[in-house]
């Protein structure tokens, strides 16, 4: 489970006055289920054969000039700008929203 989902479940169970031992057992069971899920997922993924390359000419596949292992400044700036927008967009939209909701977990 994600942390947000676990926090909601924990808040819900605390509201129902569930004992801490039952809560800990539930989180442990969830962790075991997730571990089994990922083991099965990786086992299934390891059985898929790798793709064969369609081109035999390596020059066509690497058409970009070699920059010596350095990332161009434009790509760095673009990555930082996109990351900033992804992180700030929820904050900006919450400020523009007229509904002021409150969270019990904050």
C-alpha cells in the first residue's frame, strides 16, 4: 500500500478504537501480501524474452552526437521546470479552489 492509503486506514481504525495489536497485524499482513505480489510480478516479468534489435547499423540508433557523457543544459533546465510544475500545480490549484477542505491527517 502507499503511505497515504495506510494513513487513512490507520486513522479509520483508530476512530473505531481498534487495539494496536490488531492494527500492527493488519499492516504486517499488508506488507506480506505486497511482498508476494512483487515476487510474482518479477517472476512473470523475468519469463518474457528480450526484444531483438530491428536495426543492424549502430550508427542509425545513436544519431545524436556524443556529448561525452554530459547532459545538455537545455535538458537539465527542462527537467527542473517540469519537476517544479508537477510539485507546485497541486498547491496552486488548492489556492485557486474556493472550497477550503480540511484534512484530519495534517
